[in-house]
């Protein structure tokens, strides 16, 4: 079925950065499953998979409501039963609910923390036993420049994304001798719908603050994920790799 290829699972795999991650992993020889939620719009995800196939990427899809443990469990069980153990987990699913703190509702806070951070606990919890048995695994958490530097109007998102890297560092220590690496990637502003939705005057200001004078491309994140997934990256763990056109230097 997948001829000994390692199985990679990408949460939010049908989204902007997620699609590019799936494509790059596929190109580099992995068997790739894209997680989707799309408010239960299965037709939309199926169309995505058909379009990917037409473009030369044979990608599988798996439904999961990432904020609910039962749903995550069902999703992972189905993948493992159909395709085998997951060797690479990319925690990529994310949302924004931007508002200045004085206007931010509890719901905006909770939604962002649930989708962006709690899901990382749940998905990782569900795949790590398989990786420990195999004595090989890659966990890659997609965080954000805005976790590193903070962002006006994103106290929820910055907190959740910063939490991801705390998780990365602690787990990296626990599994360092077990053949599993855990890393964070912190993208800057990448050309996706999330960026398209920002008010155009604010977007212009953001662009001015990027030394390279452009937004990033999703494929640039996908290539880094693919490298971190490979055996060439076997000594990299607990790292937080910035990829932001020079906008923020640690
Ligand atoms: N720094 C300081 N002050 C700022 C500011 C900034 N960056 N932006 C706005 N302000 C000020 C305004 O000048 C205004 O001040 P006055 O009241 O004195 O005139 C005040 O803040 C406006 O405050 P409001 O609460 O009324 O703000 P708003 O409701 O109009 O807009 C917002 C708030 C929706 C969060 C808007 O600021 C915004 O969209 N910001 C961009 C957030 C952003 O970058 N999101 C990134 C999304 S992409 C992503 O997250 C991907 C990734 O990982 C990189």
C-alpha cells in the first residue's frame, strides 16, 4: 500500500501551509495523511485530495475535530489501522481570533488555545507510543514569529504558540534517548488566507518590517519540515527554527 514508506500525519493538512507541508513530504518519499476538520465539510476535503492527485501528489485525508480527544483518537486509530504506525507528526493546525486584549472574549481565548495548543497534547499523546515502540519518530510543531516577539492584538495566539515551544523543549528532553526528535518551526508572515484576511493597511506595515521585502511562501515551510523529518536532521532536537525573512532575529 505504501511500500515501506514512513507515514507522516499533518494536522490542518488541507490548509495553506499544511498543503505545502504535505506536498513536500510526499515529494521526499513519505506516505502522507492530511488531517482536516473544515467544520465537517467532507466534500471540500475530498475535492482537495482530488486536486492534489491531479497535480501529482497522492495524499490521503483523515477527519478529526482536533479540540476533542475522542475525535482525535478515532482519527489516529483509523490512520494506524489503514496505513500503519505514524512516524512523523506535524502539529500544524492553527487559527487566529485577533482582538486587543480589552476586547478579547473568553471564547476567542479558549478557541485559540484549544485548537493551537491543546490539540498538540492530544495528537502527540496518541502517536508517541507507536514512535517509542519503533524507536524512531519526528514531532514537528508549527509555531509562529508572533510567539517569539509578541503581536499587537494576539495575546491568545502568541500565548498558545509560545506554549507549543515550551512543550517541544520538555518533550524533547524526555524522548532524546528514544530515537525521537521534537522541534518547533516558527514561521513569519507566509502568503496564505490567514495573511490575506489582515486589514490591508496593517498588512502594508507588516511588509515594511520584513527585511527581505516579501512574505514567505508555504513551500519554504514545507521544505524545512521535510528536512527535519529526514535522517539528516537526527541530531536536531528541542530547537526552535525561525523562518521569517529576517523580520525577527533571536
Ligand atoms: N502597535 C501599537 N498600537 C497599535 C497597533 C500596533 N501594532 N495597531 C493598532 N494600534 C492602535 C491604533 O492606533 C489604535 O490606537 P488609538 O485608539 O489611540 O487610535 C488602537 O490601537 C486600536 O485598538 P482597537 O482595539 O480598536 O483595535 P482594532 O479593533 O481596530 O484592531 C486588531 C485590532 C484586529 C488586532 C488589529 O490591530 C489587527 O488586525 N492587527 C494585526 C494582527 C496580526 O498581525 N495578526 C496576524 C495574523 S497572521 C498570523 O498570525 C500568522 C502568523 O503566525 C504570523
